[in-house]
């Protein structure tokens, strides 16, 4: 037997008010609607439920036996099931998990850490680096909350994405390099010895493809998998390296290296925030996405400096 939840509300109202008309006013429905609901309940339960005694409707034993359990059910539904869930960052002890590339950790993580430690001081933060083939499942299962960066392969229909800002690539040389211009000539670019970082970054793949399409070959004498030791090598050699501008700016501030524009420019590429459709309306995810947008969103210039929250 299936019973409309609203019929049970009528049952409780008539029991508490002792009158169909007053119960109808409490529920905000008409008296005929309340009477019709009582009739349907009587039919469903096979019991009159209430009998008239003067101006009062008295509950039958069957009604008395189910009223309190019905009240518990209605209270649970009204207080625990129907209300929209909320998220209180100040009290949260949950873990926020991000998927970031090595460059993404440099670009996003310092500001993210500062903001989350301020707004959600008891929460934990975890960063992963996953292959594109593993990312979709991790997002779907909630093992990763957010993916930040350049992930052009993450384009499944159930993945939301929001553009944050544009990024571009530049060159880095030592501060006292013989080349003093602000931009490399194509001749110098091709004649210089290059350090190449192959960290699996799609932005580097994009640049390599762009050079290949133009028939430009570099003299690569050193290949590396990480950016960590770049400056230690660039500072003591005449090598040049191509890397994201934000990372180059960071190295320039702390090392004896200098930024120089590449001779072969490609259009800036967009860094985006990705998340799974399953969590589109989740309050925790809504809060997290708002933090990411406030920190990194809508930067039209690729030359912006990251700011702390």
C-alpha cells in the first residue's frame, strides 16, 4: 500500500486540532481538500480513524496507534531529508583533493593552501597527479574534487569546466647571458643549446607540435622530467629553457636568471577548473568552486601575478 505523504500530514493535523476545518487552515488547504484526504486515508487504512463527538473529531484506536510513529516519520523527513544540505567550512574536517600537474602546484597550490587554511582551518588538503585515463573515474567516484590546469583531454560530457585565466610560455636564460635583448631572435633560438622539460605537460606538447609545424628544430642537449633543478643548471650555463610564464616569474625573483620572450609565439592557452556533474549542486563543492573562482578567475592577461586571498 502506498500512501501520499501529505495524507499523513492531514492525519496529524486532524489529531492535533480535533477538527477538520481547523486542521485545513493549519495546513493551508481548503476544508473540502482536508475532508477528501481523510476519506482517502480511511479507505487506505480500512479504518474510520476519527469519529465525531460533538464538535470534536476523536481518534480511533487505529489512529492512536499510528499517530506518534507518523509524527516521527514526518519530523525526520522535514528536518533531515527535505532541508537543503549545508556546508560549514569553519567546522569541516574533510579532505579537499586536487589533481594538479607539477606546474599546477606552483601556480595554484600556494594561494589555495592559504585560502583553505584560513576559511577551513580544520580541513586537510591533498594533491595528486593522475594520468588523463584515470582522472575521469577519480572525479566520478569523488576521489578527486577538482582538477586545475591545462587538461584538454578532460572533455567528457559529464565533466564541467570553467575557464580561469590564460597562460603562455616564455624562455629563461641566466642573468648575465651574452644575449641582452628582451626577445630571442629565431637564429639565436635555433643556435642556442636547449634544456627541455618533458614532464607530461600538455602545454609543452602543444609547443613542440607548434615548432614542428613550422619546421623549427631545437638543439636539445639536456632533457629533464621536472622543473625543480632548472635554475641550478640555467644559472651556470648558456642553455635556454621554455616554460610557463608564471613559473618563470617565480624563478626570476629567487634566482640569477632572466626571462626572455620566445621568437615563435603561440596563442595563450586557458587554464581551467574541472569537476564532475555528480557534484554540481553539492554544497561543499559549491563552496570550493567559489573559492577557486575568487582566487584565480577571469584573468584576461597572461601576465598577471598571483595574489594571496
